[in-house]
């Protein structure tokens, strides 16, 4: 009898634990696994679902690209050429190098005077995305790259799937099918640009608001690595991550939920890409920069929105700006013409392009003081649009991405 009565309090204690809700209003189950699909099993499932999500490419048998896709491909070829050329000095990798990058395996680090592609000024693209995309495009083609992008995005999304959600699998599967059929997700996956990885930053921010606290250590590391990669795939993702993750941490502080692990993960995520860019640009270009060889996109937007164009029309004959010297009275007014047309910045010499880059911040400051309302509205409007607008108007369908 004594042994029987001794067991009863323990059972009562367990029942009490089952009845206590967690901070999200859920009743936890004993032995419940955090993020049950964020593991190798989930990775296999993400790869399978990604095949289905690539349906736009499967139906059209075309690669969906932007005018800038080719620059990532060329940058990736050069990056792998430089890396493998350095490895050749210590390892016998000639055959592997040839298989991956062909003639670029013997590439040497460029000098400042050689910053051109086919006679045009070189513009820095994401080192991480270029290095990621090029070998996949070379070995598996455009579909392989789209499939890889979808798999990485979906496995990050699975980090938000809870054990409670898996108890309603029919609803979960229906929601996933609905997302694949009716949303922009498939089109972003097959778009051979790094845009899709902005979704991973949003997913990471959602996880940091609470679910991240309950992850296993390996899951925290894996999701943080995915977020670091996502931030590094596009220069624009760096300020986006700073703003989003900063708001998440402020929310945790205000709601008295601050914790060390999510704060450290957020700091690593926003710092890793700029630091890696600084090291790579110093090693290869002898010119350290957090956004090496960037396009002057903010200046181009200011010109297109009006304040930049008005300021330059009034001051090009008075002040000595490189952009005035380059274009005179015929500065391209649209972003597309300024950044990507044959008559735009790509037609300028590497030295002139670098001068325009170096002067961008000073010029934007002058524009702001001359037209504070117009330039302020331009920055705010474009920031909001960048956050909420998802469009397909810039996509082009081509039969062969390598020949694009």
C-alpha cells in the first residue's frame, strides 16, 4: 500500500504539467520534439515539395532570369577559378577544377585595373550567391538551381512547424498545396536570382520571437546558418536584416522576453556577411568594403524619383560630380537605363564607375539637404515597397540561362 501511495503524487505532478499552457497558449506534451520537421527527414521532404513548387519551370521548360542573372553566373565562374587556382598550389585538384570551372581554373586574383567583364566595368554581386549558383548551374542546369533554392527556403519554413500542427496533418498539407498553387512562392523559387532568400530572413525573425528558444542546439545553429547565408545572398538583405531583427529584439526587450541565444543569433546573422565581404574584398581587390563593387542603386532611385534628377540638372555645371562628367546633360532617368542599359553606367570606364560609387553617399547627402521632403519620401517609399511588393514584371523566360 505504501508503495502504491508513493506513486500517486508523481502521477499527479505529471498531469499537472500536462495541463499548464506554455507562453503561446499551447498545452505541451511530454516528449514533444521542438520543430519536428527541421531535421534531415524534413530536408528530404523539403526537397520533394520543392520539386512540385518548381512547376512554372516544368510547365514552360524555360529559365526565369533577370538582366542581372548573367553577372552572378560570371562572378561565380571567376570566384571558383580564383579559389581553385589557390588550392592547386597545395592540392592536386586540376581535374576537379576543370570539371567545375573549365578554363577559369587557372584564374588569378584581379587587379584594380582589370575590373571588367568583356570590356565592361565589373559590378560586385553577392559572393555567397555567385559561389552557390555557379556550380549548380554548371552541373545541374537552371532547374537544379531552382530546386536547390526551393529546398533551402522550405526547410527554413519547416522550422516554424510545431508538433501541434502535425496533429492536423490534413490541414497542414492543404495549406502547403494552397501556398504552392496560389501564391508567388513558386515564381520566386524558379527566379534565378537571390530574391527568394529574403523569405528566410523573415522566417528567422519569426522564429526569434519565441520558437527559437525551444529548439535544440543543433537546430539553432542550422537555422542561424541558413539566415546568415540568406543575408549574404544580396547586398540589400543586410539593411533589411538589421531592421527586421532589430525590431524583433526590441519586441523581446519590451515584452520582458529577452534571452541571450536569440540575441547572439541575430548579431551573428547581421554581422557575418559584411565581415566576410570585408575580408574577401581586401584579399582579392585590396580594397576592403562591406559591399564591394556595389551598384549605385540608391542614387539611381533618387534620380528616377525626381530629387536626384532636379539636383543634378541644377548643379552639374557648378559642382564637380563624377556622374556629371560621365553623362553630361544626358543622365539616364530610369533605374533600368541607368544601371543596366548599354548607354548607362556599364558604358563607363572602371575608374569612372569607382568615382561614382565613392561619391554616392556625399551626393545623396547634398540631394537630401536640397530637397529634404522629396528625398526623404523617396527613401521611405522605396523602403516600404521593398518590404511589401512582390512582382513578376522584371522576369524574362529564356531557353538557356548560360547563353543569356
